[in-house]
């Protein structure tokens, strides 16, 4: 029988020589996520034997300044402690070139610097450009790279030249299409790696292994046996230092369009032909997104609940309301909470409600997928103090306690026939005993290898926006659609509960 798992790597193969150029090198993402991830890859001996990291941004820094600030960031944010000897080996490959990426001349200077550094190593390097900048620079940087002769034809070029693009990728369907078109004027689709860090999380990758490497679940994974599904994303933090970004964006765009729809599509896909060919999986994911029923105006009003937090308490500490946060417009209508009911209208999932909720300033940080299986008929237990039999619930906790649990019904010891729920549990910590790598580690490594499986394809991004753009438009046009309130530190507005009670469901307690 065809085995999806037979084609994988049997050992870690280091990527070929790579010059990684980070645009936005003095920014938050570079310092909090990218540099710590690269340092950890280095410590694990996963980086190419020959690698260069070239920081580029407008700030005037020397190579040494860049290394010094990177050292501080790695010391603060790396999952493993900074080791001086390792740091010395890692940081000697780091360079910095002050660059205003909107200026052609600066990019061509940068090109010369990259070339000189690579020649100094007497190796053929692939070039990987990471756009960790504000989105308005994505298209101009890609055009300037092309003009400077720094993008090669993927079929005929001497080296692989690729582009990693951060989120947000557009703010609606039209802007995403426009950005795709602009990037494709300079890079082929096979050279573009659109990042969604949720795909780098171990637990998200495990969805495919769980579904397709276990014979017992896949037969049940359909509308015959699944009653409904919940995908929940909760954070206790507010908007922090990203107020102006968040206020323009709202949580639907910030996490649902990307992270939660990626989870949804992996959860619902048909078995791909192969796990080794990036397009097999991505083809199937696109089919899921294409099958999600588009909502009309009345359905948006009935099936999507948006809300904003008022002041409240988190862990016993008072926190301000959203409108009182620094940097937020006083009349802002940005939603900090959203709950929606969607349906994947295909043969496998038709009729299974999928509830998605995401919120800031909820009681705790947790991301969880919960599959509720249909209840068995209860007549055998009637008259025995057993009323409704519980759902069997499969919960995949993406974070913070990475793992999977299954709720089953069991008879407690004793002379009476009773039924009680019990939980079977698997946690990564106790089963594998090694800390999971950060999502960015896996994604940077894959991009260096040229493996796009865990990156979002152009049509996938557009389908995801295609689902949400009608919602955003209705919200924009119709002021009568309420923006409900909830207290910081609560689980969101009561109106979000009503979305489920209509079908006899309830949100899982997290
Ligand atoms: C980011 C969002 O993409 O994901 C943030 O912009 C959010 O608002 C973050 O906090 C959540 O990521 P994680 O990995 O902490 O769940």
C-alpha cells in the first residue's frame, strides 16, 4: 500500500550554502524571533556548513554593532541559554549593510556586498531574502532586487534565489491579489515563501501525522461520526507595542485569516498524494478553503460575532479597556474578539458546524482544536441515573501544553452501573522529553532547503481572504451590526455563546 510517510528524510540533511539577507534587520521580529531561531539552528548543527547572515535596514550600524545587538536579543529570547563559544562561531558569519530598500542604489550596493562576502568564502551560495519589514515595502524590495540583478531564473539560474514574505499578506482579497501579482513580476511562485508561523509549530504539523499515521481515526473523520468542531485561540495579552498595527487590523485579519484557517485546512483535508511534494498538500488545503461556504449579509449578522474588551482583571491584576490602551484611536471599532460558525461544504464535512473563536485579553493563553464525536444513543442506560451520554471529545492542544487528549466514557468502580467521563492524555513534554523547537526554526530551515510545503501558496492566501472579505465588507458597510463588549479576563461576550446554543452546542471550557 502507498505509504505517505515512506518518502521523508531518514536523517537531517543540512541545506546548501546560503546567504540569508534580512530586510528589517533592526526590527522587533528579527530580534525576537529570527536571530534566536538561527542561533538555535546553529547550535543543533542544522544550518548550512557555509552560511552568511546579512542584516539590512535603514539604521546606520556596523557589523560589530549588529552582532552586539543580536547577542543581547539572543540572550533574552533564545529558548536555550547563550553559550559564548557557540556565539563566537555563529556570529562571525553575521554582517550588516545599511540599506534604504526603497532606493535602487542602496539595493545594488547591498548586492555588491553580498557578492563580495560570498566570494570571500569561495563557495556558491544560494540567496534567501527575508522581508521582515512593514508590508508596504514588500513589492518595492522585490522590484529593486530584480532590477539589481539579484533574482535568478529558477530554471536556468546559477543559484537559487528566494523570497520569504512575512504577514500581513494583504488586508483583503483585492490587496492580496495585487501583492501576489506584484511579487510574481519579479519572482516565480516557486521562489516565494509566504510565512505563517503556525505551520512551523510541532503540534500543527502533527495534525497530518495524527490523521494519516493512525488507522483508527481517519474512518471517523467525517460528517457521519463528527458532530462539530471547535477551534479556539485565546491570549491574555492585549495589543502591547503593536497598537497601531492591531487597530488597523483587528483579530479576524490578524489571526483567523492565516493561523486559524491553516489549522482548519489541515484538519479537514483529504489525504494528499504525497507528503514530500509541497503542492500535493497545498492542493488539498486549497480545496478545503474553496469549499468553505461564503456568507451573505444576513449570515454574517447571524453567524459572526465581533467584540471589543472593556477594562477588567487578568490574573487578579487590573487592565485597561481596549479604547484606553496607548496608541488606540478613541473611537476605534477594531474587534479584539471574534467568533464564527462556518461550514465546509463538501462530501466529507457537509452539515458539520465548525466554530472558530479568537480573542485578546481572555483569561489565559491557549490554542486548541476540539473534535466532538456524535453521541451514542443512550437508551441502554436509561433509568440508571445516566442521562445524556457525553460526547467523545478529541482535543489537540497546540499550546501551551502541547498534546492530545481523548475523552471517553467509563464505568467507575462500584456495584452500580454508572457512566463517567475520563481522559486519555498524551503530552509532548512527558512522551518525548525534549523541548519543541520554535516555529521559526523549522521554517527558516525549510526555506534554506527550498522546501515550500509549510509555506502558503498564492491561491491559498487568496481563498482565505475570499472567505473573510465578505465579512469585512458587511462590517464596514453596516453600522447596525453590533460590536459587542466583554470584560477583559472573561471568555468573551455572551452573544458568542448564543452562536452555539442555537444548535444545542456549547463552547468547551478552556
Ligand atoms: C501573530 C499575531 O501572528 O501571532 C499576534 O499577529 C499573536 O497578534 C501571535 O499574538 C500569536 O502567536 P503565538 O505563536 O504566540 O500563538
